[in-house]
C-alpha cells in the first residue's frame, strides 16, 4: 500500500459515522506497521540502532545512573505482526529507562494525571508548585524534558504525554505514571504515537487488572513488545503522522461547522412548521422538510426532532384544520361525564377524589377555539397501576407484563413471563387491561413510554406500568398527547427518586389534557400516522446512507491494512 492509495480512501473514511476517530486510529496503525511511509535501504537498520542503545545502557548502568532491566528475547515466531525487514521487535524496557525516584525535599513542580492534555499529548498549565511538606505520597518519580509518561491507572483514558520543557523548580510526577525516557536513537514522539496505537492498547487490555479502576503494572508495561524502526524512519513517521493528524483536525473542524449549520437549518425548518398559522403554510413547511431532510440531517437520530415536532403540532391543534361543523367538544365532555357517572352509580368504578378544576395560570398553552382543557382523570374511567407484589411465575398461563414488554410504543408479548389463571383473576379486580386501553411506564429509565393495547388478549401488568381507560376519547390521540413534549416534561418534573425515578398515579391523573372534538381527534391521529410513516422513510433512508458509508469505510480500511 502506497501513500497515494491511502489518500484516495482518506475522505471516504472521514465521512463515515465516527470516521475521523477511525481515521486517526488507522493512521497510527499504519504508522506502527511500517505501512504509512516507504523504507529506505541507506538508513541505519534497527538492529544496528539497538546495538548503539545497548552501549548507552551499559554506560549508564556502570555510572549507576540507571538500573539494569531484564528483557526477555522475542522469538520471531512470537512477533505480534510482520514489520519491514529494517525494523526490529524489542521490549519497551530495551529502548527506555526511568530517571529514578525521590521524596521531595525542596519546592517542586508536581505533574499529576489531571495535568495531562490528552488531545495534544502534553502537560497542560495545570502544574502545581508544591512545598515538600505539601507533597502527596504519590509524588515520587523524576522526569525531564523529552520524557514520555504513561498513566498506568485507567489506561483506556490515554493519559499519555511528552514532557516538552524543563520545569523550574524540578518536576516530579505521580507514581500513577510509568516513566519512559527514550535512549538516544528513539524518538519520544514515535514512542508517544506507538503508545496510543490500537496494537498497544490491545496489549495493555490483556495485562491490566481490576474492574472499576483497571491498571497495568510497570513490569507488564515494560515487557511489551514494540516495533522499532530505524531512527531516521521514526522521524519521518512522526512528521507524516503530524501532517495527517493536522488534516484530521481540519476535517473535524469542517465537519463541526457543517453539523452546526445543518442543525440551525433543521431548527429553522422545524420552527417554520411550529409557527405556521394556516393550513397552506403548514403544507409548505412540510414540503420543505420532506424534500430537504436528507440535507438537513446527518443521522437517523436527527429524525427524532421531526417526530417530536409532529406531536407538538398535533396537541396544539396545528396539524389539521378545525371544522366548526364538528360536534362541539362540550357535548363530548358531557357524554364522558354522563358515562362516568353511570359507571360510578353502577359500582363499576369509584368516584375520583381529584378536584376537576383547571387553574388558568397553569395552562401550558392556548388551544384552538373549539378545544377545551380538561383533567386527564375526567376523561378516563380508571387510571391505576399494576400489581404491587411480585407474583409467583409459572411456565405457562396468563402473560404478565412489565416495562420490559413495552418497546418502541408497542407491547411485546414474546418475552413476557406467565402467572396462573387464579393469580390473574385476583389481580384483575384491580387492573383489567383491555383492547383500546393505554399503558404508560411510570418508573425507571423508560418512564413516559406509552402504548395502546391493540390485541384481544388476557394479561396482567406489574406496578411499573399504569393503565388508562379512556371514555369516548380516541386511544391513539391519548397516546400521542402522553408522548408529546410538554407532557413528557411534566412527567420528568413531577417524578420522585433519582436513581429510579417514578411518577405517582395521583400526578398522572392531574395531567391537563387538550381535548378536541372526537372527529378531529380521528383526523389528528390519521395525520400523525401519515407523518410518522414519512419519518420512518426518512429515518430508513438516513440509516441506509449511514450503513453504506460505514461499509465503504470498512472496505477502505480493510484494503489499507491487508
């Protein structure tokens, strides 16, 4: 693979999802495999370089400047991968040494892990000047200009840096670092890029220990086999990596600019929908969104903005036109009250204790002329939750649903547990879910997720779910109101608990509900369904584009690494 071939695939990889991080990783991978730049026969081989390094080591050991380190030889059969013939596999401890340790006895510059600039590979300005009596117990290891430091605690954070200056007063680093001062003939920046490569990261992951705070010992780190190129090639590798990383920086900045512009344009397009005053303006807004959404979006997740806007328009009466010939909502409210009173008198349901008044100051927004605000409890014959005690499960019987079975606004019975018919009959007195009822999750990470019961199937529910039985209200319209932004915010704001948030039945009953005439509810549901299908198509189009870009990038990466 030559550099020209690499550049041919550069933009392809960069444009894929997470393309630039993948590109940075690929650059380092190619660099440490000898595939980023050509090799030249006139350059002194790594074998000769290693002999020179060995002479340096012997002199420093003899002068008692450094200690001797054992390095197990690397047999050719155990080399991690094939490198150019001018390279040599060595142990990390063969090409680096430490600078000793001391307990601070004078004022010193302390470099802790927090002082590392991960992006630049250098020490930030966050270096503390400490007196000996204030020295942390971990302040022990000496460093100087040119030293490479590698944090052995939580190494996946890649807290790696080259000390690029002489500090005054003298610098000491935390024992959380492994100090790797390269011998002459080893580029500290080549070493830095090697330590950040996927190859070295994989090595560290194999030898690190611990879960919450994984760490690798200095001993295991120093025994890592690393590929050593000739010194002149190391310099050329660093120059090329720097050049390509700078290009990645420019691509990333350009991408961020494009994404910001996209986001603003998408927001503007959605605002035009939200502010449409006439049906004609609304249709024009939808045409703009529909015809330009691929340009306005980058990923399938962006379609979520559009879905939320659809629901927001729906519950504000802006999605379909109002018809003054529709049966007035006041008649619907009267019919609901009559039916609810009948159920109470017949002993089918209990009279609610919730006050029915709507406080004017608490109204979220202004409704169309033919709509009315009403308390959610007043349009339902029942709002309750499921069984509070964990039942005894059986291998078969009646499905018992929890939040796990409420997915993507649908009920999934395939993973449901079962209870006996006797238990179900007992639970049924409290909660009797039927086709046309609405379920909403009232606890945990999926709080607020809602679904309409669409199947004629007998089942029971756990306490995590709440059951709503609407009276003369379209259940899908009820679902869309519950999923709308302002109701979801109400649920979040009125939930108790932090680790496991939950909303009480009383708070659910008190939700203010925007009620249109029944025939308009049906028109709203039909329009929401139509637009959600459009969102599905947009989402699928973006997903396919994303998959195509990922496949193209994967093919390019595979081509470059073969």
